[in-house]
C-alpha cells in the first residue's frame, strides 16, 4: 500500500486560473491542468530564484518530491506552449497558512483554496464572507487591513 500523499504548503494562490493562446477559439482548445502546488514550485524556484532545498523546505516536502513537482509543472507548461493548449490552474494536494473565512449566511468556516473563496462561500455561494480573524488584523493573504 502506498504512503499517503503529504500536503504541500502553498503561500500564494493564483489570481488567474485560466490562460489561453491568443486568436484560438476556446471551444476548440485542449487544456493542460497545472496543480496549485506545481505553480507554487515554479514561483519559488523560477521567480523567487530560491535554491531547491529552500523551496522544498517552504513547501514542506523533501528535495526529491520538490524536484518531481517542478519537473511535472515545467513539462505541462512546455506542452501547453508548444502545442497551443490552454492552461487551467486548479486542484492538487495542498494547504495554506492563510486565514480561515466564515460565511455569515450558512455559518461555514473554510480554508481558502482559490482566489474567489475570498468573496464567495464554497458551500452556499453567499458573498457575505469575511476573514474569521478580522478583529485581530491578521495581515495575511486576506488583507483584512485593506477592508476597514
């Protein structure tokens, strides 16, 4: 029996979740699905230019696992770019350090998994949501201080 997959720590969630080649009708596009943790691995290594050990530590995985994640990510992006495919970012096996949000309509308290979870409850669809730590000015990804 294989070991259970360890959750990968993701610090930044994507602002956009879908990218398409210009001048290609969306109905005729194939797509590549890039997991959230794959995008995070590329951000840490290629944008922040961290060493592999530091990237692995930030994502809470081994160096080999980090290498597997980034290899998969780069292959998917290369396929999309060379074959003219769309890139959809979503899914994966990750956690964040971001605040939990609370829905005032259904009472659901939830972790943010995508950007729109900051404005819409994933259970009932209500837009009456707020960071559960707003009173404490959490100053993390939810940016409570900007909403006052």
